[in-house]
């Protein structure tokens, strides 16, 4: 079993995190609202999103790109799922999804 190191806080006292980019299957309704429905990890495991509990615009720390934060329910637990918008000059790509992993 792997041993877990305690989270090392940054200067603000919050645990340090890193972005883990994930594949997300999403649906778009007729108004253009993007609804994530499942997350697939790099190892191929897929988890359905049981519910989207909240949505908020969220600036991305360390980046000038805008983003969104979805509070989702996966396996009965609330998780934060972020969508990072790509520069609009790059046509054909809307953005990419990530979760934050404590390091």
C-alpha cells in the first residue's frame, strides 16, 4: 500500500495542487449550456457524473484564460471539475477539462 505524505501548504496556507487534465463527455442543450455527463481518466476508467450541483465562472489561477467550475457528484461525493477556455483565436477547440490533485 502506498504511504500518503501530508499535504504541503503553499504560502497562503492552502494545500498545493496541480491540474490533471481529463476526458469529459458533455452534452449541449438548445441554449448552448454545456453539461458534463462522465469523466474518463488516463488509465481508461470512466465515472458517470450523477448530478451537477453548481456552476460558476472561475478565473484560472496563473492564467489569463477564463474558465468555469462545476461542482459535480461522482460516486456520491462532491468534486470540483474545471473547464479551461482556449484562446478564441484557435478555432475548432473550445477548451479542456481538469481536476485538481493535491500534491
